[in-house]
C-alpha cells in the first residue's frame, strides 16, 4: 500500500497493536479494535498479526481477511505456538510471569510475517 506523501515508499500491514491502561477497557473491545484496522485496509486473503495489551497483560491474534473467523486467537499449546480456528478469546499473558511464552509467540510472528 502506498504511504501518502512519501513518494514511492510502500508498506504492508504486519502487526497491529492496541494498548490500554489497567482496567481501561475490556479484552473483547481490544480484540474488536485490533481487528478493525486491518479489516479496513487488507485485501481478502491477506493477513497480519494483532497484539492487545492492557496493564501487564498481552494477548495475540492472527487476522486473515475473508476467513470464517477473521481474527483467531494465538496461544502456546504443548510447547508450540498454535493459531486456533475459533472466535474464542486467547489467554492473557502476564509480561513478567509469562515472558517466555510471550517471547515464543513474538519469535513465531517474526518468522511468519
């Protein structure tokens, strides 16, 4: 996608982040917000990663426009990153106590743009 006013510089959606203060919103609202940004911009079949943060919590989703569930929860299952085929909410990882799981998910995102 062209970036207005930047000549021939282009960009592609890869990660969307929405952060809130502790108790500032609900996780369901954060999910709705992170899904709205790529839904408006991406073509069918295109994907990007979505990260929501609130206080010390972080949740992760993969967005793919046109899928039955466009925004899918990402979690760690049996030691591996898993993208679930459901509209359910992902777990909330604590940035202090769950740093290893968060690192594993972020490493997966980097390896799978």
